[in-house]
C-alpha cells in the first residue's frame, strides 16, 4: 500500500493468523482509535476461534477430531465460509477443496509451532499421498447450504486457509462500516479490502508486489477487494526440487507449473481469496481460460518473466504480468 502522508488518515496494526494486519481509516475528527483496535482484534479472534486449524478448541479442529457420524454445530460465519468454499470447489472442478487438511499436513504445510519460519521437509511417499487423497474430497462432505451443523463422514479433515483470511477482511470491514467509519483500507497478510475514498477524493492506491519476480504494479481502489495467492515464502526443497505450499486437490501434490502468484479483484475478499487459490492451482493457461469464462479480474505472474507467447496468446503480457480481460476492463486507467 502506498499513499502520500495525510494527517486525516490514521493507522493501526497488529498480528493474527500467523501474519500481520493493518488498517488505514479516514479520521478527520481525530477520534480515539482504541475502540477500533479492540473491535478489529475481537473479530479476528472470533475467526480464529471458528476456523483455525492451529487452535485445538476451534470449531474446525473439533470437527476434524470428531468421530464418524457425529455432528458439529456451525456458527453462521463458519457456515458462510464453508458454503463459499464448496461453491468454488464445485465450480472449479475441485481446484479448491476445503477437505484437504490431511494432505496439507502430510506435505508439512499444516499447523506448525513457528508458522513464519521457512519450511523444511521431505517429499512424502506416493502411496501415503494416494491413500489420503482417496479419503478426502469435497464430494464426501455431507453439506447443504443453510445447514447449521456438519456431520463427520469419517476422518475428513477440513482446511479453510484458502478462504478464511479473506472472510476475516470482509467481516472486519463490515463491522467498521456499521460503526460509522466511511472510508478505509484493511489488510491481512496481503489480502485487502478498501471502501470509500481518501480525504482528497482520490481512490486508495495499492501496489501489488511481485516478490522479486518482476516489476510491481499499482492500481486504484475505491470499493472492492484484492487477494493474492503465491509461494514466495511457503515452500520447501527436497532432493533439489522446489515444492510449493499450494496443494492441487485433484492430484494431492503441490503445484508444479511455475506460477509465482495470482492476484484477483472481487467485491468481496472472501471470494477474491478463494479465486486466487483456484487460479493458482490451475496455472496460467487453464486459469486464464477459467478467468475468461467466469469474468474474473486476475493478474498472473510466473517465476521466470512471462513472455508474450505464454498461454497461447490467451492474455496480454504487461511488465511480466498476464492480465485477464476483466482485469484490464476494471483497471483500464
């Protein structure tokens, strides 16, 4: 995030979900921000209490540890996130799947004591991957929209990390707007949502970093969300091969197509977060086709500079980035 200094824009920051959060709000009346900080932290703590695999007493951890046939009551927020994840799982043919918790842990990307330290590990045996893949899959989850409980079919492990952080951004912004904050920008670990505009009437200006892959890109944002999925930090090397933290639910193994990151714009950060994961799993070629057919505003970046001929001419190369038609239309200026 980049913007000129303005005394009416006030900032707060904190930690959550193994990363950092930051808030910029237009505070022309110079109100005290202690209640705002408390509100933000309370919302984030509630998301963790419901959806964090790192918390043994969370709703998701209790479901994962439950016996076959038992039911876990779902808070409305959890149900909304799970419903969105199941929607995109079905729409994408399983490129996003909230039931991959066991495989994520098998590859070493599950809960860890030090989540911000670099990953180290070895490739698990193929038979172990195939075994867990056969025991997982969103089609095995007995779920219906509006259902206030979830039945454990048998050792199914949920993981909402590909969507929960985006939902947390949305929920915080919703609560802030309810409290009368008319303009601001809230971010958790790279997932962000803006509303309203700066005091001078200009939109928020967001710089999309590329983790050193190539030149950054700046966009103007008044209302809407941006989410990025990438493997700049979460990966490990085994026998000289780089393994991304992004698991392809269709194969049970990390993606191998060399896509460094995908950034998606959507009205809601929850959906932007989910779609960034979907497109990352699909890769540049399949992902661009999916973005085209579903009118998704997305930017694809690969580890080597993306060339004009990449993806068979499906998109336009711009400073190493492949832009979907919806992205070019949304951020034409």
